[in-house]
């Protein structure tokens, strides 16, 4: 698939699914001769949605490139036949991504776009952030059409994609604490139906919800592809009929508000009873929960359902049932060592403890490590031992550095102090005359007398005797103080 089709904002999410199906069918000698209704039935989409996607794929964009080429066919008697379609050949140096054909039929279009981006980044070894994934999934309808989805909607899409088995999310294991995403060429487990959460009976209708449901795209359900059904269609493969795809319905639980991981929690009545679908757990989940079996009645159906999903995820990843049971038994015994679990975890909190502490694996990054011990051999994990030894060495070095006092540097010799004699104070000069004598002296002053006073007593004493008006003209003369005024 061309990368421009994956990241281009001009293409709808359904265009990816239609392109993959046409490319797969066009590998036959006669190319793709399937009708629009047949393609829609294969992909689980409405006929109108497939037609809109085909319009975008067969129309040349601003660059003059059309992804799908269509040729109309007519029989010999003049009646029209289904069109012949095939995808354009890739150009030299064009960026592309390999996507398995079954992914188009088993994944919704929006999850398929995320899968293609993750598969491309995995081959290129590019770390992905949530902001980069948001940039490729956008609103399809309404006033927000073309804008990226919110972080919460993208995280729920990723959780649903991981639950399908096509992608594994290694949380906080990427560079700089990011999630590492791993795309698989085929799902890790068949996703036909959730047998652990199959309802025992149809859910009862509830009262009007107090708030709008929190769905994946916008603030209201999308109705452009047909009317949502109130009954579940639990079949996975539908026989193709000449009347078209038919029977395509979207699941909607009436009278409930959405919660995490696609779970539905109904409104509570005055009695506070749970009105959602009945809960059923598989035998392997019951085997893992055997150590806490007597605590299960106190756990709400929603939390118990989350516990079942977490156990199923770990079992699908290769963790054995015996290992999960032993892990839960050891930690639950430590929790109840000094009394019943209800004293340490209040009523209703035991389920959260199982999710947050009882089932979480402790140890290093090696999958075989179980709380510092290799599960298959029972020996201590060598990586955990190396980490503990390195930490002990670092702590010992720090303690030694604190315990051992640092030697004081030798004192530098100070140079000898040399005291300079204080200069003698200047001579004050003659005592200043009284006011009357000063007036007489200044009245009889001549230039020769003023210059004589400057030479004998200096400028300050001469100013005190004759005043500034008589002394300053002689101070700026060149023969006094080399022409520099005092």
C-alpha cells in the first residue's frame, strides 16, 4: 500500500480497506471483477461507504495520481458487467508499507490505518508517540471533519487494536519512556467473539442516559452509513447474496454509557443493581482465580470483567496458567498474612488489588524473569543479580565516600606584610585673616601679590586670602602648574 494513502488526509479510513481488498483480488489474471456489494460484504461496510471510498481512489488528486484504475465492461449482448479494477504500479523510490490482506476484513477502517502506520514505523525502526498517531486518524464527519482525534479516543483505538491480536503494546518499554508498538503479520489469537463476556440474556432497556456516550469519533454516533441496530449480530461470516451485503448492523447497547476498553456500564437504579450483560469466564480464567475464589462475590462485574481480560491477554502472550496462579497465590498469601484480605483491602477494593498488584509481573525486562527468579529453572535471574550487584557497589562506594574524610589541602604560605609609612599631612599654610583684614587685603591686591601667594602657599591658601575671582585667572595661566587648573 502506498504510504501516501495511509497518511494522506484526503483519503477516508475506509479507502484503505477498499484498496487492500481490490489489490488482493486484482492478483488474479482477470483482475478484480467483484461488484461493489460484494466488496462491501467482504469488508463489513455499507455500499455507500465503499462507493465513496472508490470515488476517492479512482479520482486523480492534485498530483494527477489515481490509486485505482477502473475499466467498464460490457457483454456481447450489450448488458453491463461488473467493472474491472486494479491498482496502479508503484513508482521507483516510492514509500510503501506491506499490510496483510486479512487485516482489511478483520479490522475496522480506523484501526487498519493505525495498524499500517505501526507496521511502517516498525520496519523503519521509528519510535512512535501518541501525538504522531493522532496526526493520522481524523474526524470523518461534522464540523470537526479533518481534525485529529483526541488523545482519549486514540488510546481506546489502540487498546481495541491490541485486543484484536494484530498489535502488541509494550508499555513504557520504548525510548524515553514511550510505548513500543509491535505489529504482527497475523493475529496472535482468533478474534471471533468474546466468549468470556457473552451475555446470558439480552440486556434490559434502561432509562434515558444523563450524558452523551463517550464514543471514538465526536459527540454523537455516526449515522451516515445506515441506522444503528439495537440487537447484536454475533455472526462473523455472512453468506454473499445477489441482493447485496445486507444485514450489516453496528452494535449499540441501548441505555448505557461507554467506559474503558469498549466496556459498557449501564445506569444504576435506586437499588444500585448492575443491569449490564451477564458475566461468563472461561475455565482457564477460573483456574487462575482459584486462590481468590472466595473474594470474587465482593468484586463488581465490571472489575471482574477487566480481570478476565487482563488474564486472557497475559495467557495469549505466552504466560502459562501455572505461573499466573502461583504469582497470585504468593502475593495473596502475603496480603492475608496478618488477617483476612478484607482488613487490608476494603470491600470492593480486592478486585483493584488483583488488577494493580496481584497480576502484574515483577522483575527485569526478560520475559522469563518472575520477581528476580527464572521461572523455568527456579534459579536466580542473572540479569537481576547483575543489577543488584551494580546497585550494591554503587551504594558501597557512596558510603565509603561519605565515611572517609577528605584530606585538607596544605595551607599556602602567605607573603610577608609590608607596611608603608603614612604620608605627612599637607601644611595648612598661614592662618586666614579676619573678615576686615581680608577685605582690605583683597582691595589692595595686585597680580604680583596673588602670584607670590600661589608660589609660597599654594592654590588653596591663596584662594582663602584673595578669593576665587582674583586667583583663578592666574591658575589657568601657563606659567602655573603647567597650564592645568587646580
